C-alpha cells in the first residue's frame, strides 16, 4: 500500500497532522521519472523547528534548481506519530512525494545542535535502514550530514557515510554531479565515496583510522585510500552571486520563525571567545544592500509573508545598515511588510531610522553581556561595557520601553562567585537607572529578565581546552545568583544543566561516542533537546555500558598539545591563534575585532570579505566598494 | 489564506492600530480532519470598483490546488446569520449495519454530552432535538449518512459527536468515519451566500 493511503488512517490520531501532510505553497513537486537523483533533506527535529531553519530552505532550493535532482523535506515525527507509524508499519517518508526514504539516493541531515543526534538514529531506523554505515549495503542510500555540528562530526562517524564541512551551496551540486557520473559509469557507493572525499569540503569517516592512547586521548588519525588530511571546509566566496531562494515553503501551521528571512552577511567580526559561530563561519562576507533588498522583496512577494527578518550573527555590524534599511523601508511600508531586526544594537544608527524601525515593529530590548563583571567580560572578549548597556537602556526607557532582557552565561573560564553575583548587581543597576529617570514612562514599572545559560566549551574556539563546570557547581552558582536577586522587578530563567552537560560531551566528543549514542537510542532516548524528553539516567547507563564517562569529555581540561578529534578538520582558524587567544583570556586581555585590526586568525587564507577590506580608507580592496564603519566602537 | 491575500496584492482592508493586519473571516471554520465542498471567506476591499471576477482571478493565480478559490461575489448574508451545516458521514465498512444506523437516528431521543473547550464543563443535550435530517444509504461496503446539524454563532453541534454515539450504539467503534461538509445554511435553510 502507498504511504499516502496508509497515512489517512493515522493522521486523525496524532497531534498537529499538518506536520505530516506536505502540500504547502512553494513546496517542489517533480516528476519522479525525470529525477535521476532523489535527495531526502532531513531535519532531526519537529516540523515547526526544522521549517524555521534558513540553511534548509537555501539547500532545498539550491538542489531543486538542478535539472534531474529532486530534493524533498523530512522532519522527525513527534513521538505519537512515531508510535502510530510503527503500528501501521509506515516507513519514514518525504513530505513532497510521500515516498519512503529507502527509495532515495541521498538521505541528508543537518546537524544544528548536538542533542539531535539520537533523532538522526531514530530517523534512519524509521526509514528501515541499518544505523551503522558499515552495515548498510551498496544499494542503500548515501547518508550525508552537514551543519555547524559537522565541524566535529566524530561522534556520528559510525552512522554517516559522508560529512559536508562548511557552506554547502556550491559543494552539494558538485557532489550531485559526481554521483551522476558514478551512476553513468556504474561505479558503486564505495567508489563514489572514495571520489567524494577528494572534493574539498567532504569528509568520509570510513577512510580514516583513529588510534587512542591508554588514557583515552587520541594517539593518531591516519587517512587511507588517498583521502586528504586535513579536510578543508568550504565557503561561499561571493554572497552576491550565490543563489538565494526566491521562495520559501509556506507552512500551514505555526512554526517557530514564520516569516521571510534575508541573510545579509555570514561570519562575525567580534571574536567572543566562547562563541563557535564567531569562528567557524569566518571570514565575514557581506551581501550588497541592493542584492539583499531585491532578494527580500522577491521573497515577500512569492510567499505572502508580511514580516521580514534580517539574518546574521550581529545585524549592527553590517557596514551599510542605513542604506539597506532605507532600501527595504521604501517598499516594505507601502506593501505592509514589517521589518524585524534581531541582534541589533540600537546605539549604532541614526535616530531617524531608529524611529522608522521602531514604528514598524517594536521588538523587545535585549542585550547579551554574557558575564556580570567587566573582568569576566574581558576574559571572554565581550567588549560591551556597563556604560554601553546603561546608555542604551536610558535611551530606550526615555523612548517608552519598560522591559529589558539580558543574556548571561555561568560556568565561564576563570569565573568567581563575585562574577556570578555581578549578574544580579547589573540587573539591579538597570532597575535603579529606570527609577532615576525623570522621563521614564509614567505609572509603569520596569521588568528586567535575566536568562542564564551554562557555558559549553566548543571546538574551534579559544575555550576549546577548558573544562565545563560540573552540574553540582552550576547548581551552586544558580542558587548564589538567585539569592543575590532581591527584587521582583528582576526575573531569572535558567537553561537546564543536564542539557548543557550532554552538549559539552558531544561537542568535543570522539568516535567512541557512537556506541553510546546508539545505546542511548536503543534505551529510548529521542528528542533530547526537549526538556520533557531528556532522560539523563538512560544516557548515564549508556555511558556505563560502554565503559566511557561523561566527565572525560565534559569536565576534563585539555593540554594544548593534546590531539583533538577535530584537528583533522581545517576551518582556517589556526591552532596557534586559538592558543594565543586562550592565553590572553587567562591574562584578562581583549582582542580588537576584525574591522579594528586583524588578529591573524588564519581566515585571511580565503582572501575574502573582511580580511581584504582596507581598514584605513573603508574601501574594500576586492570589489572597491564603500564600507561604512559603525560608530561607537 | 492571509499569505495568499498578501501575495495577490489585492486592495484588502486592514485593521487599524499598531500591528495592522488583513481583515478576513471564515464562515464556520472546518474542524481538523474533515473535508468540505467549499468554504466561505469574508473580506473587505478598499476599492469599490474592483470586479468580483478580477478579484477571483488574482486570488486563483496565487493559490495552489489544495486551497483554491472557486467563486467570488458581494456578501449577501451576514456571517452571524449562519445556522446550519450539512454533512455526509461515510462509515467505512458500515453498509451491512444500515438498518441499525437508521434505528439509531429513529430513536425518540439521543442523549449526548459535550465538553466546552473554554471552560471544560460538560453539558447534556438531545441530538434528536438539534438535528434536522438524517438519511442513511449504502454505498458499496460503506454507509453514507446525510445529516443537518446546527452550525453558527448561536449553537454548533460537532458531527464527530453524532458519529461517536452512532458507533457506540452499533458496538462498532473500530469503524473509520469520514466527515464531509457539503453546505452551509441560514435559519430558513437557505444556502449561505
Ligand atoms: S584573518 Fe584577521 S580579519 Fe580575517 S577573520 Fe581572521 S582576524 Fe578577522
């Protein structure tokens, strides 16, 4: 029986059936007889989460633009649907064609967070495939994975045939062409993978042998069959000429981010030392305002979205924000499209624009000081001063704002109790500031919300060698902070310490963790990033069963000379630079951002973006364009 | 639908205020899992000269086959004059129980319970008093029942309740029921326009 017929009988039994039906506007339907390559793009979380993800929308369009390639979407069915599918023996299927995943040439996963790994296994299992790559035959689909977590893909090395490192818009079409050539020649999967490993940006884990020392650290990694070492990531050199989707699939149900999104640049100039995104997406490359403006307009027209959000790691650092906003507002206002500007520092641009933007969409006022004292902010290279925060709050309060949200981390390297208490003190200073202002909103009280995450050391950051605080230590710090908050005007929320611990384990994990992930999955672990699904006891049992410990991965300091599982991957961030930054952190010294001076991270090897901007004249050497420097820092 | 209206670029009226949005109302939105022959949507345009035919054509251009506009015209009735809806219940594999089905509907009273979505309170009512018509015929192996039930701002009876009670009466709760709405009517059973 076809999956679509079987589905009818179970859709009424599950929550939110529209997650499983497809048929949305702008979803791509092709004639299967004319598609010689079928690609199932899997997001290992729910429809609502996956459909909000920009990378998936981009690659979906990039692949579907190719003649003969049909890319479809697959999301992890929620637990009720998994149960219903199992009962009726319905295999995991793609939303567009409803064809089972086994019929596809490629099954591609995007790895956005470590806690989705068991869902990757669950999806392979629901598809009816053996979990381990070695157990899948020549005829089984090629299983590929990419996304930020692929910068250390080792924990999933046993399950995935091929990883895509870095940005995939150009690399994936090259891979499709190789596959087509192999099909024509009659070369099998093994040969395809051997050749794929020769394309920059692709890593075939089966072609590398890892040897461990007695203490569990890595002794050596050896490449076989001519596979390259190190394996380089890919970047898009020119964001203006690379394809950007003209249309997004428009969902029938509410998703997490349900709006048009225009990406304005990649990378980040700042160099906050805890932030992986700030390093792995280097160098900063911007899109021209005209390109961004045109793409955004086309997208709104094709989707009917009346909200447009700009996407980047830090909107304020876009060098031509004034021009971009002016261009966008020229059509968005008459067409009733509202703009939302996340990650925006409002101290940076003209008051006329500020007024225009806030008239359209009054979003909350948020800051990410990350640490409660200047000393610790220097350690993490978060060069935001208390004065900056208070000045912006003053302007915002005087302009009618009454609430502020602040993001912090605890467990940062060198953190003391004083730093933790400093978080409460900063919040109190903002409350006091509000009440000291004669021009504050009349008759309203202020609300300062503090959101606290636990620090997770990540690969390719200067903090990659540091241990994570133990859960006990994190809980003690939570209590310390809560005790230090003495007013109802300040509210505190926490990220779960259990989640952070597992994240820390897998972020810096090695291949041996594959056994643990599989054991945890067999014990029923799924949707681990969902608080009500995470079962740390099952995970502990999975570690014990395999003779491994979470402490080894999460709470152990690494020596500078230790071979790290991700040393095999060349993200053009040199180890020497990371070590230098680590030492500067310990000395409490900050590093200027890329537009002030180059810190020599290694990304200049790409000869692109911010690395080739002329810092004195503000003119990009490469394309000779004007570069506007934001004022203030 | 709001996205389709935005894509169409039609001069639709928007609510005023801080976040203006397109004004558009569905006459009695369909419950999840049911199908219908058509849906009625009311909206306002700011250009009086706009012809219904042009409006329809522009909307059709931006819609996909799953939600496709079939007709447009000036509103004749007010949405709050809606009173009844006509449903077809297809009881899959129920043809052999046709007599029992008719017997269910021929009972002098059919007491049912419903739970308020808002308050969670349970109330009792007699389906017999509420329904207008119930006719069962066999269609292959299935039974097809036409049923007219209250559907409007004053009162609504979900056909699922009737279907559930019927299956319990038959002792055949394993049977699958498909619900299709074929029409919307006012108090006098005039087709809603
Ligand atoms: S090479 Fe210099 S300018 Fe380029 S990303 Fe690294 S630090 Fe920034």
